[in-house]
């Protein structure tokens, strides 16, 4: 498997060749009288890609209307050490595009080409789009995750549950890696998410210690206007919390799949808990409170 401290392959790497082909063809036309017989056949052969059974496929014209198939980056922790993580993600029926180890100088493996589908998100949904494996890049980070919890079911807060820390070096590595992927696929900040954001009924990774705010400060991912959030929170404290139907609609507005029941049911608690893990990690019990709802309202 390829070591990935080098640049990942550019998804549109053919376009460089095509531009060269087009330029070469124009040059050949200008020099037609001199070189037609010797040069042109060679150039044409270079522009035509060999298809099945010798079929010639002309790639010299590229459509203006196109973009990347990748719209989302999903972050995970592995709950396993370096060796086990690598073995599981390369040999079993799960995978990810990238694996970032927890060594002092983190090693970055690319296990799946970005043009291909890795099996990391499972049943998932974001902004109403399901099957995120088909449209996302998955990054697994070596981290033990939730190491102990006094209670099962939805969780309380870092004070009650014990979580594994991410190292400064891992975070630094992730910023470089994610920024490169973002730029190449034009990924919007709101589409850099955790597994728990896209599968809140099943998943809690990358967990409340994942430093989303620090990443946002470095231009990776979405954050809310903190002044505005405090203002909204003060209003909620003064006037009372809005109804659950409002919370559900707001969660959907910012990407989360949430029931439209108007009830604080298990699915809504899990979605709000995932929101809290991402934006208010000090407590992620999935219960509406003024601070959480202020952040939710302030989130673009
Ligand atoms: Zn995961």
C-alpha cells in the first residue's frame, strides 16, 4: 500500500495532457506546410487514448460543465492502534481513503484512490443526501475514542466519559491533508463533517475531543458566529426555549437528519447530541438548552 506523504494523485490529471494536446494541435496547424507529413500523425496519435479493442477515444475536447464527484469529507477515529487500524482498513470489509497514525510524526496512508469509493460511512445522510460513501472522502484517525463511560446510551460530557486525546501533530497533519483535498474538490466548509454528524443514530466518532473549533480557526470546516450565538442564548434564557419542532427544523437546516415529530424523541436527542459534540463539546447530552440553541441558530 502506498505511503502518502507525497501529494495524492490529482483527480483531473488527464486535463493537463489534454491541454497539451490541444496546444500541440494548434502549433501543428500553423506549421502545416512544413511538418504535415511527419509531425501531425504523431501528435494525433498522442491525443487519442487507446480504448477497448484498439478503439480510438478522442480526449482533446473537455466539457466546460463538470465538477468533482466528491462533495464531503468524513472524519473518523479508528478505536484501534496503528497496526490494527492499518490491518482492519486494508484487509477487512471496511476502508477509508486516508489513515493518519498517532506516531510522534504521524504517518499518512492513502488506502483508496480518491476517485474510488471507500467503505467508511455506511448508512448515512447529510443535507438529505444519503450513501455518503459514493460522494465523500473518508479519513480515519488513529485514536482510541471512548475509553470508558459511566452510563450506556447517549453520553454526558468529557467530565463523565473518558476519551482519548488527539495529538497536536495529528491535528497539524490533518489540516494540511484536508486543505489539499478541499482545494482540489472545492469542498464547502459545512461539508467537512464527523461520522457522528452523518450517522447520529449509530456513531459517536470522531468524539467530543476532536478540535473542530481549532480546525475552523485554520480555515477547515464550518463554525458559528460566537457573538451572535451568545445574543441568541441570552434571548432564549429570557423568553424561554423554542419548541422542539423549531429545534428539529434548525437541525435539518444545518444538515442533520432529524424527525419532524415535534417530540424530543431518541432520534432527535441523538442528532442534537451529535451537534453538541461538534459545536459544544463541554456537554453533549442531546438535551436542548439556551447555549446549544443559540449556537444552532447562529450557525450559517
Ligand atoms: Zn467512523
